[in-house]
C-alpha cells in the first residue's frame, strides 16, 4: 500500500498541483498572566474547605506541566474592591452570566485579533491588507454578529469584497480544518491570499464550582490568538515556510460524551473526561499510519512532531504510543509550560515555534477535540 501511495503522490506531482505555503504565523496573548502556583493558592483559599479538595487541587495544578497562563480577566491579582469583571467582593458572587462573559470575549477578541494580524503583516512587508482575498476565522469561546472577522475587515482595512468564512465551536482541533480549507482555497484559486485567525479566550468561562472535570478544565485552559498567512506564491515571504500537504480526520465512535463544550447559564460548560487520553492512545497510531500512506511516507521520514498539548497526560500517551521522546515533543511541551491549552490557537503556537527554531523536514501534526475528533496533518518545513 505504501508503494501504491508513493505512486499516487508522484502522479499528483505530475498533475502540476502547486505547493501551498503557510508563510508566517504571529501569536498574541493577553497582557495579564498567572502562574499555576498563584492559581493553586487562589483556589485553595476560594474552595479548599476540605482536605480532599485541597489534595485534589494540589495534584491537578502541581502536576499540570504548566508554569503560567494568560487571561483577559485581570481581577485575580486585584483587591476585590477593584474587580472589574466580577462583583467587588471576595466571594466573586454572583458569578457573571453568559452575556457578561461573551461581552468580554467580543471586546478582547476584536482587540487581540487586530493586534495579531498587524503583527503578522509586519512580518510580510510586501503584503498590503487590501490584497487579502480570503479571511478564515476560528473560535469556540465566544461569538457575535458581526464578529471579529468583520471587525478585522473594517479596521485593517481589507478589501470590501474579501471572502470571509468562520469555523465556530469545533474546539481544540479546529486549526487543522482551517489550514485544510486555506490550502483547498489556494488550490482552487492559485492567486488567493488567505488569512487564518484563531481567537480563543477560554478563561472567560472559569467556573466557580468544585467538580473534578471543572477543576481540570480550570487548570488547563487559557487565552491565546494566532494569525497565519497562506498562499501558493513562494515569493510572498523570505525564509523557511511550511508546505500544507495531506490531512486526515477521524471521528471516534461512541466518544461524544467524553469531551463536550456547551452553552450554560454561567458561561460555557466543559465536559472533559479522564478517558480522553486513553481514547487518543487507542486511536492515534492508526490515524498516523493512514496519513503516512496518503502522503507516501514512512514513519522514519517524519522529522518534526506537532502535537496539540491538550494536557500533560495527552502528550505522555502520544509519546508512549508513537515511541517518541520528550525531545521529539519539545515544542508541544514548551507551549504547554508557557501558555497552557489555548484551544484551537495552541497548535498554531507550536507551529510558530517550529518555524522559528525547528529544523527542516516532514511534520506530523495532530489535534484533538469534542466529538471526540482527531484531526491530523502532514506539513513540510522547507528552506527559503
């Protein structure tokens, strides 16, 4: 089968399909950050009223492999009298409702998305905003109509005829469908210049209740934004870039209850089962093999591993199942340590680090999210 796949890959090259490049990625986080130790001490005071609760909180936060996370919520460092998001009292009650949380998302999504795109354009001095033909936006942590895609189009400004597409509420794996869509647009329209913007502000949905799944989610998720530029023109940027090649998706049967993200009265409610790492462990290898076959590659051809750092347990399961070392997953571990899990933006931070510091070669990328869904991609880092 691998031989057949190599023949198919060669046939595709003979068809003259162009390479589609992910040229540059810019990443942005909110100015406020909190260490995990700060978060642990805050929650021990807030909800650590029994020994069992204190032990569980300590285990989750101290074992998270996260040093700090960024948040658009600035209250936690403040005197309660100075709270701006929460009511000005030590109990932080009544909790902000979903409207207040989404209002914060809208304001900060507009601001941070614009900053990320302007930073990206600063890396592409020859690209004027009005030359962007397509704008793909991604988020599962808030929404409005018009959304931050419209705000970007107005403020940059983009061409009034820019084609906008939004991928909403897909979760942590959504960067891969967005990149696949950007690739397909460029294959269909070789002159396309595509902007991909991921905005995830998970911290607006912090839940004030002691429930094991909620505690784990509170300890993992954070805020981050990425902006990326995709086109078929190799001259659009100078330096290494990523070629977007094959993508493989897999919906795991009977797993929809293991990870879910729904709208509640106090923000979005996250269900995050302890079985998620095991489900990934059981399914990641067959998906890797399918992608390798599709790409006409062997396992040893993979030089770089871009695995979504959904949590320490997930990275450890992938590491064990695929026979990798911690060094193989160093970019994923570094992003987890410095930023936490920023949902769909997280893998873009990993790819950004690879563009900046990694060597050249074939990349296997994977993301996991509600469904339970595995999204994988074959990318290749090539020189200038």
